[in-house]
C-alpha cells in the first residue's frame, strides 16, 4: 500500500479521509497505527494525555485489519482507525483507573458497551486518555497520573473531564476519541483545545453501567477534529441497550452525512451568557466579534436567551445526589484516598433533602419546557463553549470571574451545565482564538432529539469558517511540544 501525497503525516488525516483511504487500499491500518504511535511518543511527554497505552494489541489488530482489507471482507464504519478511550470507560484487558487511587489497578474483564460498539465497527484502541477523578471537575488532573496540559500551552489546563481525549485529538495522536459529558465534560475540553465534541441526547449512546440509571444528565459521546468525523464516531457508538432506561433506537442513517444544510434557511438565537451564566468580559467580547462575522449567513439571527429560572440551584441538587449515589461508600471507606472534588460534591449531596429534590424536579421540568418553547421561533441556539480562557492547571477551578467570587467550584461551568439541565443536545466547534490567543469554541444546541440538526448546522458553520483566518480551527505548535 502506498501513502497519499497530500498528507504530511498519516496521523494528521481526518478520520473520514483515513477510513476512505483504508477502504481503497491506499493506506494501511498498520501504517496509520504506527504514525499515531510515533506522534504519541514525540508529543505526549509535553502534555501527558495518553496515560495508558495498548501498543502491542493495537499493532496486532492493525495487522488483522490490513488483511481484512486485502481479503475483500466487509469493513466496519471505523475499520482500522486508531482511537483513544476516556479512562472512565471499562476496557477489556487494559487498565482502567477512573483517575482514582482506590481503583488505580483495575483491569476489566470485558469492554463496556460503548467500547464494544466501536471495536465491533473496526476501531483500534490505542490507549486510555486522562481524566479527573471519576470525571469530577473541569481540570484534567488526578493523583494517579497527574495533570494533562493544554496543547497550546502545557502550563494551562485542557479543561475536563474529557481533557485527555481533547488533547490527543488536537495533537494528532488519534483521529477519534471518546468522551462523556455532565456539566460540560466533553464540551469544555473541546473548546479549550480547538477540537469538536458532541453531547448527544440522553440514551443515544447507551450507558448500561451507570450507578444511577434514572439520572439522564451524564451521557457518552464522540470527539474528533471535524464535525464529519464526530458524526462518523457517533454512528458507531449508537445502540439500543435496555439496561439504560433512556436508550432508544436511532437510525444511524440520520448521521451518515452532515453535508447539504443551507445556513440561509436557519433561524438562530445568539447569546453570550444564556441569560444566567457568569462569562469573562474578554470571552464575551470575543464571542461578539466572532458572531458578528458570521451571523449574516443565517435567515435570521436573534439576540435572545431562554428563561433558565433557578438553574444553578437545580444543578447543584442533582449533581449532589448523583455523587451520593456513586460515591457515598467510597467517601465512607476511602476518604483519605479521594480528591477534593469528589469529596466536595458527595458531601454537598448528603445535605440535600427530599424537599430540595422535589423542588428541583419541578423547576427542572419548567426550565426544560421553557427551553423547548424557544425553539418554536428558532432552530438553534449559539453561545460560547466556555466562560473563561484556559487557566493554569495548578489552579483546580475558576473561583472568580470579572471580580465576582464564584459561590461553588462548578459555577464557572454554568454555560455548559445549564444546557444539560434543559436536556439540550449540543456540539462544540472551534472558532478561532480568544483574547489571549487560546482556542475559542462555540456551542450549537437544540432540544433533546434534535441531534442530526445540531450536527448539520455545526458542520455548515465549520465549512464556512474553514478559509477565514479569524474563524478557522487553530492548530497547536507540534514542533514546540516535541522540543
């Protein structure tokens, strides 16, 4: 097999292009895996994102994948594509730590469903990507592996909790990676690292092993460097598993092509803060400057926000009881081994009363319905991906915005947790750099069930941004990272 003349290095190919070239026998899965391994070895010392590696098995699987191509076998959607799996997902025979000392030596006996699904479609697991302990907090650091640095400045955070996946994508270590999202765990790292992340509607990607199955807030989802690659991975991740009560059949053909949408037919609502979220003035100014450059492409662009009611209290209540469900036994038995975020969330949750939960259920329903009502008049809602620019990863979280003290360690994430509470599906796409020269991202969202529309709008915007210096996806300086 011969390498295409258009690519600098195979690991920098998009997933869709690499998959096409594998199918036409122009590149080999073996060559692609070796290119990705070489990039990891060259760059990861600077950023620490691929924390557990499965090179030997990946090389063997790549040989099998190559032979399948040569034999003319039926090939899966992701055939031969190297992939990073977030270290919150169980992987058969490969260490899965959840970023926590009490579970740091776990080697699962089976893949969880989301991993089995992508492997069944031909993905080759290259390694596990770093995450904060049990995904708690938006700064990817833990006591097992340490901190993951932002690829544009390794002294700054890549956000979290899917920070390792975002960094692996931005630096070309893998073309696709898995993420998960509760209060922005997939979207904030995508924004901070200049890649694409998609929070699907609950149940689109089954999570059959969730401790609290009736909580819809945490979802599994795809990450990549382009919207088309993200949609490709989503097709492979989707399934129907009755062990997840929100799981449902979704026709993957809805996501087979994100091309063809006319932005001139779309009515958009644009808001810098969702009407309720603290946002750094520099980010708000960047958002206005960027949206002013493209708002004219829509049929209509309204400056408006949904009524989010008492969204912050709702989030804190549900976040707390989720952590109680997941971690109260760990808090009781292993508190000395747990990090501050897990302890803080679980402790807060133990103070929540039945009255609090009843109130939150009613208020969340009201917020969700108000959010849906907005979309009687618009098709999508656009806001920043994050409320601040990347900050030093030595700083666990943002405690102040525009001189205002944040009341909780999660409040700076309101721009992403508010859509979660409204049951939105949301894509984050890169949109140039912010006032500090760091990646700037946009959220494109719509109500639960509108996944295909959100991806199509995100793809159309990505295509529009592609040749505009102020709007195109930024790329990290790999030579600097290698040095």
